[in-house]
C-alpha cells in the first residue's frame, strides 16, 4: 500500500504516543457490548460516526500508532510496511459498507473522518454527509469556485499546494489544489463546521478505529455530551477519551460492526467499483484528400495528460477485411495512428488489460470505423449515465463477477472529425458475509468473509500539533 502521504508530510519530532498496546475483550464480553451498542444505535435519533485509521487497516492500509503503525516503525528505526497493492486500488472495508447501509436506512446522519484514503466517498457515503477533516488524497479542489474533483489516481502533492491541473469550469479555469493538510495547515471551515454542528446535535457519537490523539478533532465527539448525547469508542488501544465514553469496546472494528449489523438484522451491501476511461477517435483527410489519417487514444477522463492507473496495456486488432498489423500499447499515453482510404469501413477491437489490484483481467471493446462528414458542428448523444451505472452494479452483483462495461457519454465534433466515447467498467467487486457460531463454552464467535472476484493538537485557526 502506498505510504506516500506519510512520506510527504513535513518532519516533526513529536507525533504523539505510538506503539500502544492492544487490548481484546473476551468473546463473551465483546458480544454483550455489541448487543448494547446495537440497542443504542436502534434508539438513536441522530447518530454520528467518527472514524480513524483503524477502519482501513483491513483494506491493507497501515495505521500510524499501533504496534506496526507507520510512526511506530519509524521511531524504532524499522522498515515501513511493504505495499500489498496500489493505494488507488484499496477497497472499502466491511465497516465502510455497513456505514453506507446505515446511512441509506436513515439511521446514520453524518460521518466525520480523519483519514485521507477517500474510502468513505468510494463506498457511497454522500459528500454532503461527510467531513474529511484532513483532506482526501484523491481529491482536488478549485480555490476560486470551490468545485471538487475526485480522481482515480493519488494527487501528487499535499499541503494545499497547486497541482498540474486546472478547473474544468469554462468560466473559471483556476489552478487546482490538493486537499490534504500538512502539520502546519488549519482545519478547513468547510469540513470542521458541519462536523461540529452534527456532533452538537448527536445523541450518539460512535468512534471507530481512532486513538483520539489529534485535537481539536478528537474533541469533536465530546460536543454531544452537553446535549445529553452518548459516546461509544471501538478501538484496540486505550484512548485519552475512554473515561468520557459510555461504552468502550476493545476489538477489531470490522468484527464489532458486523456483529451490530447482524443484531439489527441489516445486510452489509456489496462494494462495486466502477472506473471510467475515454476512447477518442480523430480522423482527418490527407493533404491530397486520398487517405484518412486517424488516431485512436485510450485516455483518462481527468484529462489527456493524466495517467490511467488501472490500465496496464491495450491490445489493438482489426476485422478480417483489413490488413493493419495488430499492436500492443504498453506505455502511456495509449495511442495508435494509422491511415486508410476514404471508403473503407472496418472494426477496431480493443482489449483493455487491467493493472494490479483489479479483480478482472480485461475488457473487450469494439469500435466501428467509418469516415463520414457530419452536418452538425457538435453533437452529443443523450445517455442516462446513472441508469447505466446502476445497471452495471446490479449485473456485477447478480453474476458475482466484474468486467462489465457500458457507454455513459458520447460526443462528436465534425471539424476536425472527432468522436469521444466514455466507458464505465466494473473493475472490482466485493461482497461481505457474516456468520455467528457457538463455541464450546457457550460464547459466540464471528466468522467474517469478504470476497472479491479477484491526534495531536490542531487549533481551528492554527496548526496540527502533537497532543501532550
């Protein structure tokens, strides 16, 4: 997993308490606490969830202060954890998806995250119900008009710096900035203000997988207490706020949340990842008007200069009625150029080979080639994008496989002739199953399966500082 975020942060000596011991409630005690938490959630009118690195460790993303956390290993002079898969391919955990179901059911009102992995957004939590206090490694923001851009690649900078891209709003065009805070950056009002508002309204704040060492972030859950709200902490290590909590649960977050969902008789929805790419076919007459020069490009929807991190190579072949040589495009940008006569028609076959971290190996696409002059300067085919995406999700779950693709956008320009087709493709599928079994001593044990086809002191106006 990429550790780029930790490596990009400015160096500071004190990163808070690290290497903290882990504690585990006995199976009987854990089950009792799970049932108690489920009852509290069931009675809650305004549930807020506050998350930390511990909810993403099962996704292959290391935490910071645990026994094998990034800061812990750095302080011990040991090598950092090795990457298990690319950061941009990390998939939401059982906990992430359970929160999605609680939100859809109207139980969960707001999520506050200290993580920068973007997994809450990828899971399906609505942006308006999420505060990403420390930013998102996959998000860029326009400082001028406020537009946000969720990327399929990790943004190259942190610290609210300018990136290499511009706002796509024709009336704006300002240079975009990353959204991830460095130690000296203040919490943005856009994130902290709604977080404070919902914590004050909350009758229950559920803290999941956080050491609660970053302030003022770690003090947000306490804001529910003045209105009579309750706090539940689920974490393997002890936290400075344990004494303020009504219930403290020492156990794996996924195990606790799975137990709660089972007790509430609620299903954890599958995670279906859909990625987008565009195929651009440009055609133009040669100077003597005897031939058609054409170029086919497989490109990112985030701009022609952006990388396609989930595509490893593109194999190009042609229908039998043509003598073009097949080609393998294994370096980005994926571009092939050829020449044909004006009257020739044929099919271009593309095999899109996916990179490490995708469950499916490839997707096959056919592009019909025919040169014709359009009477319209610009044309755009009307496609219900959301309907296509929903259909792809349903089909992936029904077939228990991925690799399905569909067209979500098609644009034409007559001069010079250009056709752009945006494809959506299912690249990952993960379903979750939870089972209870009774041990010999009468205690309950959880078996969880996830399957896929393949704080420190930080002031409102100031900086991120270590907590004493």
